[in-house]
C-alpha cells in the first residue's frame, strides 16, 4: 500500500512541510529508513538522527528540521505514527467459515472464521466477524463478541465473556481457577470451588501467555480498552478499570482493584485486596503493598513511595557508604575531644 502525505493529512490532520505528493509505503525508524519510508521522531534525544535519515518523510513535532525531504508536523508524533502504522498494516482478512476439523457444538455467526482443531462447546456463542485461531477452546456457555480475534491455542473457560473487537494472543488462558484453598487441621489443603466468571469488555488486548483467573464467587472484570502485555497473572476477583495498560510479567493478587487509565510497569507486583485509584502510574518492578488512594506516579520496593520521594531517597542511598565513613570519622573526633576534656 502506498499513501501520499496529503492523503494522510486529509484523514489524520497535521501540517505538511515539503512535497505533499510524496508517497510512502512503510513505517521505519530514522536510522533504518530509506526511500519510500515514513519515519517518526517521538523522543527528542534522537533528533540528531534527522541529519542522516534517508526517509522520504518524517512525522515530528514543530518546528521542522532543515534539509528533510518532507515532514508531517503534529503535537503528538507517537500517536500519529501509531495511526499511520495501522493504516499501512491492516489486519489480514479471514475467510468466514468453519474448518472441517473443528468441533462446533455452540452457535457461530455465519461471518465468523473458525480454524483447524477448534472446539466450541455447547451453549457457547461466537459473534459476527469473530476469528478463532487453530487449536482454540471455547468453553460451555462462553461468549466471544463481534469482531474479536483469538490467536492459536487460546483457552476460554466456561461462562466467560469476551467483548467486541478484542484481540487475545496465543497461549492466553481466560477463566482458569483462582488460587483458593483452605488449610485443614491436618495441614492439607481443601480446594474452594471457583464459581465466578471472567468478564472482558470491548477493545481489550491480552498478550501471549497471560492468565486471567475466574472469580471465586463474583466475577473478575477487565474494563473496556484495557491493554495487557505478555505473561501477566491476574488473580481471581480482580477489577481493572477502563483504558489501563499493564506491561509484561505484572502479577496481581486476588481481589485487587485497579482504577481507570492506570499504567503498571513490567514485573510490578500488586498484593491482594488493595485498591488503586484512577490515573496511577506504577513503575517497573514496584511492589505495591498498600492501597493507593490518589493519582500520581509510584516507584520502589519495600516500602514503595510517591515517585518523587522515592527518587530523593534513592539518591541518598547511593552515597550511603560515603556518609557512613564520614559518621565514623566524626565519632572518632568526638571520642578524641571527650578524652581531652
């Protein structure tokens, strides 16, 4: 697909500097771009690469750099790049129909695509235009919303609900049992039946290998527009608010509630039964051991702190050895003065 810059701007806005009839067919980085490529500058620290890029055009914030072939100026270059990239890389169409090797006991819309070795259990519903990849399992009475796509080897347990236009990557498991056990007098463990569901809203993306446990009694709920990276663990009865985004290997213990428009960095841990306010940003590797009642950025391990406080304390930690040496020297001088007196 080739797009003219003036065609792009007509749809997405922005200001063209240079030739509007420049044609681009691929998105590339400033460093690797060549003729016919559209590059982008989102981080000012890479601005020096504008002098050597061979891109036909660059998406960037004003002002435009001199000597570029052409540019599209926009206040949010990264967002603009994302939208152009979607345009240039549309999802490949899937032919409607059911593969002969699939086992379909539920109801499948005529426009849906069901791949090889798929199992659709009794009572399950697959909506219009949905795509179910090879070897997927959709349990009894589960619902897959219109336009949603399951990559190969996804497992949707019984009674779970997936909203419209969702994307679930390979190896994800939705609705497995939560970790619920009671200790008996002989120290053995008695399993607590997990009878809730997983309810996933519209426009949610779930990464490869991510697991979302069903609720113990109520439901685990993932709000509209949530983005979950690969290998995330979401415990039973967790609530995640709309348009939150969680990076890889985050672990959320049971019954935690995360607000809307939050971000959680990779490898962070959120303990159970905590409440996280809307618009909270949690840095990578942070251990959240208590509820966060107000928006802001938070970092650290034990204890975690408001981000600015954590940075100041960490800066002091870097000088701890030098401070200890100074204290020892002061103690020695004080002891010497006390002897003289």
